[in-house]
C-alpha cells in the first residue's frame, strides 16, 4: 500500500525496566517487527526494505517477530523470507505466529518451514534461551488456535527468573496476569489504524459510544469500523506500553495496512532497551 495511506515508517524507541535483570544483561537491545501482511497489497516493498534497514542500523542483540506475516494464502511467505534473511542480530531472530499465519490447515507448517530455512526460530508454546537461563524468551501459540495453552509453558519457569513473552494477540495479557511476565510483546491490532491525537484509537471510543445506545437500537447504528470486538476485546491496549496488573505489555502497530489506511497511526519498528 502506498505510504500516503499508511504514513511514513516510525521508529519508536523505549526503555523497559526488568525487575531482577542481571547486570550483564542490562542494556540489551531488542527490535520488534509485527503484522507484515505480505501479500502484494498491504505492505510495499519500499516500506519492507526500510524496516529491515532500520532494524539492522539499530544493531540489536535480538530481533523478535510477533505474527501475521501473510494475510490468507501462505504462499507469499517464501518471498517474504527471502527479504527477511537479511535481518542481522547478535543473538538471532525469534518469531511467533499470528492468526493469519494459521488461516488454512497447511499455513502453519508452510510459514514455519520458510522461516526455519533462513534461520528464524519459530516458537510455538516453547521457551528459548538466546541470553542464557537468566532471561528466557517464551513464544506462545496464537490465542485463536486450539493449542493456546500458556500454563503448559509458563509453569515450567521459576517465578524468580525474569522472562519476555511473545504473544501475537494482546488480549492474552489478561490471561497471563496469573504468571510473571516482565515484558509481553504483541501486535495484531495495527494500532487501531485511525487514531484521535491525545485520545487514542477511534474504535475504542466507538465501542464506548455504542454501549450508550439501547440494545434494540444498536443494530441501527452504522458500524463503520466492522465488528471490532472480533479483533480484540481490550482496544485500550491497541498500541504502545501498558501496565497490566503486575505485568508489562508493549503492542507494536505493525507494518501492513488495511483499507481505508492509517491516520495518526504510522507503521512501526520498535527498538527496546532493557534496564
């Protein structure tokens, strides 16, 4: 999609405090990329090339990808993989899958195989240790899959050890409240696409407005933004940093863009420094 409908690529830099983080791991730099929707329509080659360049220029210690690499047909994943093989990181690239990556019965296998062929580690209810056992990286199955079973993974970790959790859908932050999550990285929402400066995503306010109408009249209110409740429940977490109970959540606005486009919600590369 042309940048006029998406906005220019934004590099968002944040510093996140991790309680009990080993001094030797403080200052680690992560780059997060999400929601490519690489299908020839929703992400331009120019935007993708720029995102890869920005990522490499950051000289990250780790790159994380948080889902929705394709839209429906998984075939474009091979072409996307041929681009992403140029990502550079000291400790590798780790990925989780999103709901679009498991759209068809063969999608998960095809996306995983394509990524594995270029050295991207796809985590599906798995724990990885790119920095050693002092800071595990947890990758969960997509929330909408039958295999989303966080207890089977989270209960393997010592509660005293900091951890980073990759989970495509930010709604999972509510479920993950029962475990320690020093930083959850998610995508899925595209930031809400259309944002009111100072107020947040239009869809969040639209939902609140709709609730003020009697139930019998709600079906007559124009649903210009579609059935947004099917995307996520917690639209207040549509982008940026959030405190969820005792845990921390960051939601990346993604790279791909759906119609009608983005407004005050540019595509994002996130550079995260741990302290």
